[in-house]
């Protein structure tokens, strides 16, 4: 008999709890896989986009997660046109793929002042590049980083659904939706 | 003086070559970061989607990459409605994010018979699940894997653009487009 190293994957409630525990771990542990999800959005022209982001908050009770970004980044333009996004985490050691379907509010200015106040100085370098992120420049280093509270944005992501695949000795896939109070449903993997 | 461990990041031509070398490595080396890109697509309802895939071929000269999938998977439905996709690779040791913007042809049946013939038996288990991937099932293991050539599809991805970010001691970002013969353009990171 092989001992299953991930018994939580066989039960919908335990699987759901495990997914949230790993998201929460990503906020506090810079080496956890959920620290750096891939955020997928749709551009105003209909292109799918994806980039690595840093998970800054995860609230299992509210079912929400936060990401910080430059207010002038392409992802903000995309989210203002289509506020739906998916966060993707591949946790190799747990053989676990988590996909988090979210609707996103872009918060900035006074409503994020308290969060900005807690952003450490080195991290603030990420908000306020001149020219704005994605603008053409003649040489690679023709830009300046000047921390700027006005360029700081919080993407408050309300989780609408979780799609989870566990690639253990047996493959399992489940979906959890806010609309059904996260009851969970097994899907063919 | 600190020695830059990634001198290729400072030159557009070398950066472009490095990105392709790492994609090619992903095909042959199961431990290379580019082995498992995240594939972002748009659902027919306009939701951004993302999932881990396996890179099966990379052709720098043609500017194309291949992914294998089940013909009945959600990603095929999405790609038939909107054939644009983005592949995302985060290469931690190289501090390199590569985003590959592609247009996708879904190949199946006789046109992929020669590729199917080379897929090893264990891998064939991934094509032909009953019920089809994503269908609801009452219990986690209420499905069967029966390799089925008719369920095998190749996503032939024609690269239209590469967006590359190198997070070295200095951050650099560049974009390479097919339309300008991959000449390359620095962007503000």
C-alpha cells in the first residue's frame, strides 16, 4: 500500500480549506508557490494577457485576495475594460493547480493610503516609474524609479470560483463557486 | 564591481536568442522552467483562463511552439472562438519573465497522426478521458482514461510577439514582434 501524501485531496471540504491555506501561506512566505501567481486578464483588444504578480493579501472568510500594481500599468487598463481575471498557481510539491476566478476592483488614492503607508521603502520602487510601464524607450535603462503614492493601486480581487486540479497518483478536479456557497463539485480531470 | 550573471539581458539580439534557447530547453528538459508554461486564453463568455501546459515543440526559425491537449477540453472551445493566446514562463534562476503572444491552430485527426504515433503510452492517458474533461461527476474518481487518438489535438502556436522582463540588478523589458522581423524594442519596465 502506498500512503497518500495528500489525503486532503480526496474530500471536497478539506480540499477547499487546503487551497485557502496555501493562498494565505503565499502572502507570508516568499518561497511559497502562491507567493507569485500568474494573473490572466483580457486586453481591450481581446488578447489574453498573463504576468507574474505578488500575492499581498488573502482573506478566506471574505473570499478575496489583493495584488499591488502601478496604476498606469497595462493590467489596469485591461481590468477597467473587463474586470474579470484569473489567478493561476502551480504548486509542484503538492501536485496542485489552483485557478482563482475573480472580479477586480482597482483601488487607488485616499482609499489605499493606509496600505501604502505599510509598503516598505524598497517595494515602493515598483510604483512610479517614469516613463510609465510599457512605454517605448531608446535604451534599456532610459527610465527612472521615483516612488509615487499616486501611482500605487490595489487590485482587490473578489473570488467567484476556484478550479482545483490535484495530480496525485489519481487525478482529481473540483470546482467551488461563491454562488453555491463553496459547496464544491467534482469534475472529470 | 559586481559581475552581471546575465550579460545577455543587456543586448536586444542576445536577449531574443536567450529567450528562444530557454524555450527549446523546455521541450527537452523536464526540469527547465519553460517545460511548463501557463497558457492564457479567453473563454467564449469573455473570461480570462489560465492553466499549466507542457511545451512539446519549439521552432525558433519558424517562430512557433506546440502544445498537446484533449480535443474536448475547454481550452479548445475557447481557442476556436478566439484563436489568440499568451504563454507565460517565469524562470526564477534567470530572473526572467517571458510572455509569448501567439495565434493558435487546433490540429487533430489525420494531420496529427504522425505526432500521435510518437506519444509514449503513459502520456496517451491524457487524451480520451470519459466523461470529457470538465464534466461534472458524482465522485472524484468517476472517470476512466482510455487513450483515444480521436481526442488528441496539437495546438500549433504561431508566435506574433515576445514580451520579456529581466529582473536583474537593473530591470529591463523588451518587446519583439514578428511584424518588425523581431528587431526588438526596449520598454520601460
